[in-house]
C-alpha cells in the first residue's frame, strides 16, 4: 500500500515541474531533456502532460515489478524536487538578465 503523502507529493511535484518548465520556456530557457523536447515540439504544453502520464505509468510499473511502489515514488519525488529546483533557479537567473 502506498501512503497518501507519497502520492500527494508525487502529484504536486509533477505539476510544479510542468509549471516551472513552461515558465522557463517563456523566459527563454530551453528543454534539456530530448524526450520532453520532442513532446513539446509535437504537442505543445499538452505534450508535457502526456509525457508525465507515461512517466507516472512507468513508475507504477517499475514499483510493481520491483515490489516496492512507495520507494519508487519517493525516489521520483527526490528527482522531481531537484528538477523543479533547477527550473526555478533557471527562471530566477533569466529574470536577472532582463
């Protein structure tokens, strides 16, 4: 059983990642992840939601196969925290240049 906290944080961090990515792109940043870049080019912002949907499915599958879904979710939470932090840093850096 996965704790509600793990799922709340996972959902929140995915949304923060999307929001900071979109804001960064608006400020002049570029998408470094080639897969995400492809989804953005093909589907626009909706592509990020599509990618996140498949990414969440991959986490669930990996956790189910590995036998520890909650651990997989918390590892993703750590990665998403770092990515969102980097996105926020990039946004602040780009604001200073303007």
